[in-house]
C-alpha cells in the first residue's frame, strides 16, 4: 500500500474526527460571523495526533449557498486530519489538491468552477520540531513572536499578480482548482501552493479569512491587539470588529457588503529550538524568520 492510500485508510478507520472547540480546549479559539451573506461558507478545523502534532485549517469557500457551506466544512475536517497525520502542511494540502484533481467535473479555470472550491490555509505545529504553513488562495496566516505580528502568507490574487493594481478579490489559485504549479506560475507568477516552514517557537498563530482581515487592513488597524488574553474572546472581538468596520464603509467605496468573517487563534507552546548552526544565511528564509523574529522573509504584517 502506498503512502497516500495508507493515509486514506487511516482517515477512514483509525483517526477520530477533526476537533471542535469546546470548554476543555484552551490552546486555540475560533470565531465566525456570517456578515451580510446568506450562508456561512468559511470553515475551520483542527486535529491532534498521539505524537502531539496539531493541525489548524481555515477554508474560505467560493460562493454563498448551502452546497458550498457543506463542502467547505467537510473539506476542512478532512484536511485537518490529513495535515496532522502527515505532520506537514504542504504535504497535506498538495495531497488534497491532487485528490480533487481526479474529480471529472473539476475545471482548471478558476472562472468556470463547476464544483465548490475554497481559499485554504493550513498550519501544522510539531512541538520541539517544526511549524509549517501552506496556502492556496487569499486566506492568511500570521504569527505573533516577541510582540511582533508577522504575515507568513502572500495572497494568491490579481492584486499580487499585477503588482498591486489588480482586484484583490479575484483569486489566482485555490483548493479545488486543478491548474498545476507550473501552469499557475506561467499565468500568474506564483505556484498554486506556497509554503513556509521553520523551527517551532512559542508564540500566537492567527488564521483569518479575507472578510476578517481586510476591514482591519483597510482601517490601518493592528490585529496583534486581538492576540493577547483569552483566545476565543480575542477571535470573537476580531471578527465582530471586522464586520462592524466593513459595514461602516460607504457603499460608494465598497464593492459589496460585510463578508463572512472567520478567525482561528492558537497558542503555540514549545521551548525555542535552534538549528545546530546559527548562521541564518544557511537557513531557508522561513526557518530564519521563525528562529529570529528580527529576520524577515516576506513583507511585514499589514497594519
């Protein structure tokens, strides 16, 4: 049995379902608001293996109907289990993209989707090991280290493809679109899936949908304010303020209403783990940043 088939068998038989937040969970918190849409088509999920590897998933579904809502939650649950079992965000996200690519009705062109799809961000934390973050679309991951909030992801949208001049709401990659890395790179200048990883450090992780981060970004508001104190309360304040800010924008300046707003916050508990060499020039850019938060590998968190 190959590794992919073995993991499918584990998902079917051995693994409990993706975790849901409850009173006993104090290491992460989630919050969602539907905004002015008809359905909540964002979803989050987490999963922890016996070894302590924990995954965090946020999907932002494309569309606004019950079918998308159901697909997104099921997809998030499966991806969370797969990511924790793999122990790596990229391996899981690529495996799921490959699985969806086998569905005959999937269309490689984003603009003619015949089946549900979603912007996706996945993080896997292995205490004492690595933190990996992988994404496809414009759902984001941030990391708060030593008081500094860092944006780990880089949106897959036309704004990035056209050097800030394109539409930020038009995606150039997402989970459920079958275009390959090479095809996406040729057309949009980035691969279909991107990843950062490095030594795990204690900090606060934030995953957010565009409906949660855009209103804060547009108002030049630092989301680090929501990552102190109780996790669920911080996530709830973040999405409430996002919807409030979105509704306060005059319609002449806004293309639409308040979007679905979703946030997942997590406390990453582990002692700092440094590589044998402290020469950051020998490390990947992601690893260097995670080892030393004065070293940047991508743009600073938008404020």
